[in-house]
């Protein structure tokens, strides 16, 4: 979350804000018989404090960028939706609901309820305990907090109703030829005798990026690293980036144990050598 906010600031400093859009979520069916058979991507509207969201949304409320990313997702078989909030005037944030409109398809669509967007997904039999995780957001700006709140709100709204394997899309970069979902992480470089300096990517995000590649089409992906000095001071060093084909080519075939995950257990990481990355500056961004 902190790395994503810092990344947006970095892109703004490069004068390339129009090249990057906020991300969203990707959901896959759970269930022994049809696991992974249906995949849905959702890109939420960023809620603006003080704005009236009591009216039902219309097609005129949909900004242009989601049309492009949803069309790219649709080409590789991922149903993609833009999500818009609905909140009765004077109601508390807990009463916030979301409506969904499928984009990127060659026919006219309208906003629908979550049940229609996630038709066929297993309905949750007991309440989703989303409050078991807490995050300190004191380091985020007000605008970054609203981006994060909107993203978490739509995820919770969906997962309160349906069982799904869920992963985030940190941001979208519009390249000259391709569309790039991004994985953004804050990392300290590690080193061993096998491959020298390397950065670790958890196996879950690695498999997700591989999933995009396996579907082919015009959808590529990027792994972006906000390199820091150490975990204690977290002093910033530089921004680095690699495309998935470079990541897959150079990644070690032998995973290593990573740090503790959200559940407390140690994760497994894919080791990606430093030479697979280049500095993410204006020149690198222009070449994407």
C-alpha cells in the first residue's frame, strides 16, 4: 500500500500521470469441480469525500481508462467490470454498496448488481471476517487513503457475498504497444552465492503474472520494486522495473523462504536477480 502510493508520486514526478491508472482486483471461482473456470476483474471508482453517491450510476459516470483495460482483459477471456459506489445520503460508510458494469465487450451494457457480475461463484455460507487484518495508513496522503479505501471496500463487498480466490492489481500502465498490470513491492536486496543480488517475489503474485502470460493476447505485466536500504530505516534507494518475460527468463528455479505473510506464516519467494531489472526513470517508461 505504501509502495503503491509512493509509485504514484514517482510517476507524477516524471510527468507521466496519464500513463498510469489505479488498479483493482482479480477474482477466480473456488470449488472442487470448477476452480479457476471463471475469472472476473473489477476496477473500482475512487470515492471522493463529500460527493453525493445516492443516485444509481449511469454509463456517463464511467471514465475512459477502464474501457481500455477491460477490453484488453476481455480479449484473453477475463470478464471485466467497472464498479461504482452507491451510498444513501447521510448513511454511514458501512452501508456503502457497489454496482458493476461490464466493459470491453462489443455490445451495450448497463450497471448490474454484484449477484449478476459474479453469477456462478459459490455463495459464502458464513460472514467474511475482514476485520482480522489492520493496517496503519498514517503515512498516506488523503488522496491515497481514498484510493485504498475504495479498493478495500469493493473487495470486502464482493467477498462478503462470494467465495473467491482473490489477488490485487496494483496499477495499470499504458504502454505504446501493450497494457501492463503491475505488481509493486517495497524490497531490500538479498544476496547469495548462487545468483548474486536478488529480489524476492512471493509465489502467489508470480503465478498471477504467469497466468496473464499464459492467456497471451495484448496483456503483459510488470514487476516494480521500490528498493529500500533496510527494513528498519526503510530509506529509499531507487525504483526498478522488469517485464514478466525478463522476470521469467532470469528467475531462479529454486525458491527460498521469504518473510512472514499476513497470516503469520513464512512465504515462499521466487528469486529474481538484479540484472533482470532496469531503473524506472522517464527513459524506461518511454520504452514500455
